[in-house]
C-alpha cells in the first residue's frame, strides 16, 4: 500500500465520529401524563424495568389545569400538578427509571427500536410505549396565556364546573367546540359560541343539538381580539365582527376548542395515523402496526381525551408489552 493511500485511510478514520454507545432497555415509555405513568406502574410491577422519559412538559397537560375533580379516588379534588406528582411517586416506588429528556427521533424499522433522546443519547428498546399526548391548539393571544388556568381553559369537562351558573364563551366551530358548548350549557347560565366563519364545521347532528339549546348563543363571523380581566380572573371577551365592529361579551370563562395536535411527528414514518396524526391502534388494544410498539393516551385518542381514559389505556399498553415480551422471551 502506498504512503498516500495509508494517509487517506488514517484521515478517514480520524474524521469518523466516535460511535455513540446505545443503552439497551426492555421497556421504554415516552411521556409522563396519566397514560405514561400508569404504563410505568404496571410495567415496573411486571418486572419489565421500564425507563420513562418525561418529555417537554413533565406531568403532561394536567399540569396546566388547576383543580381536577373527576379523577376517581380524590373525593375532595386535587390540583393537576399535585395529582401528577402522585402518579410519578407511584411509578418511582416500583422502580421505574424516570428521566428528564425529550425523544427527538425514532427508528422503528426493526426491533430493538432506536429512540434518540435530546438529539444525542440513543436508546435501544425491546418494546416501546408511546404516551406522548396531544397539545391543545390556542389562539396565540397574549391575554389568552395571561389568563390560562384563571379563566381560560381548553377543557370544558375538566374546568366547566367552576363556572356553574355563570356566562362563558367557547371559541371554535368543529365537533369539539359543539360538544364543549353543549356540556357547558348544562352547567352555565349562558354559553356564547364564537365562530370565525358564517357556518359551523361540526357534524349536522351536533349543529342541531347546539341550535336546540336555548342558552347557547352562536356568534358567526366573530373573531376573538382580546380576553379582558384583572387579578380576579376573566370578565369579558372583546370580539370583532365581519363589519369590523367591536363587540364585548361579559363572560367569566373562555374555552378554546379549536383542535388538538397529537404529538406523534417523530413516529409518522413508521406508524399508521389518521389524517390529523392520531396513532391508530388495533380495536380493543394498544397495538400499533409495528409489533412491539404500543400507543396509549391522547396520542391515540381523539375522542375521550380524559385523564382516567388515558390511565386506562396506559395500563393496557403495559399489559400488551408484557405479553409481547413474554411471547418473544426477551431476557
Ligand atoms: P376541527 O379541526 O374539526 O375544528 C376546529 C375548529 O376551530 C374549526 O371550526 C376552525 O375554524 C376553528 N378554528 C381553528 N383555528 C381557529 C382560530 N385561530 N380562531 C378561531 N377558530 C379557529 O377540530 P375538532 O377538535 O373540533 O375536531 C377534531 C376531530 O375530532 C374532527 O374530526 C371531529 O369530527 C372529531 N370529533 C368528534 C366528536 C364527536 O363525534 N362527538 C367530538 C370531538 C371531535 P374553521 O372551520 O374556520 O377552520
């Protein structure tokens, strides 16, 4: 071999990045909402030695709500962050390895599945439980974020009760907005439904239900400009109608229902999703189209989106993973 060739080879060698050492785990859980932690509790008790990455928002969506009154087992209610702390403690008690970090890439082409954390560390997982949740879309107004949790909410089932016999507003014209408005109409005195177009996108049956409710006032062609209030909370919403006129409605609650985005983008090259991005699972299970990959909670549920239903599917995912690992007999 010539000297020249030798030099080329050694240069090539020195250019090579040092190989990242991957960590091998039996059961990897991504996400720390009710689904992720419940999966962790079950997986840890089944000796799967789960490793759980918390993601961008440790504790999930519930950490942005105040009181949770509809999760069984808390007769006096509990705050969202406190409840998620309880979930975390319970998962840790059985030995779940809970880590701070965000899954930034995934290769699900073969088992073990390769998940990259924070663009650097690679985990090789024999089974994968995706519990990454969904993110509610917001209008993006400064006043909206200012009153988040003190008048502004993205979940009527969670927070509607706090506005009993009061006047509230819902923004959005889809099925979620119709459903939220109908739910609130049974609790509140008056519900304004703010729709930016001259028609609703919701299904006909939902539209009919909305129209049949005497205490729902539909405001077509109205756009939200600002949520108004003070240190005590929200007192009104400033709207602009199609003529460019300002309209002020007096409400104490403002519910945003303009859709959710499931946090599934890094898996979409491998997993079957619906057109929005919700991961499709086999009916009655949490199995995805990739053997050994399971999805639970809001990332696969466009319909119920409740903490208790997410916890239920988290339990299912751990049991499905246990069965899968048992069948494959992975030590
Ligand atoms: P959709 O995407 O169907 O509707 C979102 C609504 O929000 C639209 O009316 C849209 O207006 C409006 N919107 C979006 N951005 C803004 C904005 N910046 N300002 C004001 N309005 C805005 O989402 P949903 O969550 O309602 O539904 C998602 C899916 O889940 C749908 O397929 C739905 O059918 C389904 N679903 C079914 C239910 C049921 O069957 N009971 C219950 C809940 C959901 P525009 O129309 O102008 O774009």
